C-alpha cells in the first residue's frame, strides 16, 4: 500500500459489472496495479480486455482472467501468479453479477445454482485464495459489494437475497478471523444501480412489484417512477461511481479499526432495517 493509502496491487472480481468498472477506474487513476477477474459463464475474456483497455493511469497492462466460480484451485493458482508478477496483492473487491429476478415457485434449479455460484461461491473462492496472502504480510483490505436485497427479504428475488445475504455473513466472519492481522473486511450494499439491468423486462416487473404494482406494461421510465416511490429519498437509482467512492473509502483506511462493517447506499432504505 502506498503512503497515501492507495492499494498497490488490487484484485477486482466482477470487473465487467457497472460497479466493477467504476472501482477499477478509480483504482487505476490512483496508481494501483490492477488484476481484473471475471466469473466464467457471466463475464467473458473480451469484456475483461475491454475494461482493461479503457483504464487510464494504469502502470502497465492489467492482468485479466476468467475463473469458474467453484474453481478453488484455479483461484489459488491465479493468486500465486499475481504474487509472482506484482508481489503480494493488498486489496480485493468482489462484485456479484445480476441474475434475473424470478419468483421462488417459478425458479429452476439452474436459476438458483447460477445465482449462488456467481455471488457466494465465487466470493468465497476469492476470499480463500487471498486472505492467506494478507495474513502472511499483516495487511490487506477486502470490500464486497452486494445489493440491498442482502439486508432484507426480496420477494421475486430470493436467489439474489440468499447469495448476497450470505456474502455479508462471510465478510463479517472473515473480519473476525483476520482482525489481529490488520486485515479489514467490509461490505457496501446498494439499492437499484443505474445500469443496463433496468432495460430488462424481468427487472422492470420486479421494481413495480416492490411497490405493489402489477404493471400491464413496463418501461425504464415507469420503472424509475416505481423505484422513486419505493425509496424514501424519492430518487430511483444509485450511480455505480457512488458505490466506487464508498469502496475506495474502505480500501484506503489507514488501519482496520473499521472492519466487519456494512455501509448502505440505499436511498434511505437502510432506515427501515431493524438495526
């Protein structure tokens, strides 16, 4: 980590998501060496290369790879390769993809398995691979980004809620295990991100359902209106860059006084949490 607190070597899992791109951009501008990891079946090598080619201020070419979400050995060998090329990584950011909402009684086994693998399984494999490196050096920062479905039930998106809720539990547990090693593990949650998913009819119908609307037809504009009704601030979306700024706050803290924390970018929805 640099004197200014910026990570020296940062790994971004889920680098082609809207938040992953925003985080990678901010890290590159701050001078971190970047490693961009995609989840096989969700992200492609060409998408990762596109993100890498668009980075400014990157000292050298960013490493990129696709990894299967349950490939523990693949994660571990890749993290060993990072160390050989750049030295010890000192930051990990994980961002799950966005599976389509579907009601539990209509969900296929593949819907469930794919959602849990692309969120919880991939995040676990990344933690398992990187935390020993952090512990051995006595320093490291981990931030997992999840949807605010991980903070409460989500009718029509139980597979998303289950995966993201479990990531919060994983992060809090890892924070306890790593507390004596100056390793901080934190979570940023976000309500509706301002990205491409809201062009999807399944996401549009999900947004209307959250405010009790059974819309006969949907559009991005009607979806934004529904989300505005849902959120106490009346604003429909959170920008990916706002999430990236919150991630950077956690990554650049000078010690691990703040660990095991969950920071909500929820347009006021966090005020409805029980604690």
